[in-house]
């Protein structure tokens, strides 16, 4: 029998999305509670060591950090979303960490205050996408036909680039056909679509407009 689970979430958080995708893929019963990260409740601050989401409450015990949460959810249910081979599993974990680093770079891109820093961060993102491109030799997902935890990690990343491309063409997809195909496959997957609200892009627009950043000025 599975424990009683509750995922403490924020409606836009990409780290929450990867956890929700895992929950949906593995058909795990899990309650959700959304909080406002701009006004964190006292009860949340008392149980969140880093003050971040997601948190997973497991029969009242607290797990934090999305990569840990995803692996726990995978391990308590059959049909692992990780490779069985130890080396392949380690490789996936390495590129999951690359994905987390890419999310940090995305945050730097949308928070850049002036054109010079914005352009530097744009070029850095393109360079990182080209590094990712060089690692892809399977399709439609990272490891081929089977959806893996690493796919749950990259789907929210690719959703950001779809959002950015709605403002103007920043060149993120110019030289990465394999990444583009992977992104398209992931964003069509039901679990990925269900991991965000129907008005996700509208909510993201409003969030980015309030950043008072260079990108904010480009959003109409």
C-alpha cells in the first residue's frame, strides 16, 4: 500500500512540474496544495528547510528537492522510469543535473536587467542547448521509445522556450534539430500537458511582466 502523499506546489514552478509529471506518469494518488511563493505561509516555512517548492509530504514526513522527490516516487511504484543499467542510470542523473543548471540559466535570462547582460545570457542558453544537442542520439525521448525521469525534467525547460518564442525569435531552436524534436514529443505528451494549468502561458506572461527586466519590456 502506498503512503498518503501530498505535493506542496506553486502553479508556475518548473521543479513542481517535473514532480507532477512523474506522479501522472506513474498514476500515483497524490493530493496537491498550492502556495504563493511571494507570501509563504508560516507552516510552509517551518517544514521547508530551503523555503522552496516542491515539498512532498509522505505520511506527514517531509521530502524536499524535486530530483529526490521524483526518484522516491519512482522507487515506490513498479516499472521504473530510470534505466536499469547502473552506468546508464548515472548518465541520466548527470544530465538531469545539467537540466537543473539550465533552469538556473533560464531564470538569469528572464531576470536580466539590461540588453548587454540579456544578450550574454541568451547566447549562453544557445550554447548549452547545443551541448545538449550533441548528446542526443535516440528519439522520440532521451533514451528512445521509453519515457524516463530525465524526460520529466526537460519538459518544463522546453515549455519555457515555447513561451519565449511567443515574444520573438531568440534563436534558441536554430541549430538544435534533435532538441527541437525531443521538445515537440514531450510537449505533446498528456502527462506534460496536465502538469500545468490551462492558462499557464497567461500566468507566466504576468509573472515575467512584473520582473522589471529587459525581457519584461518585450512582452506585449
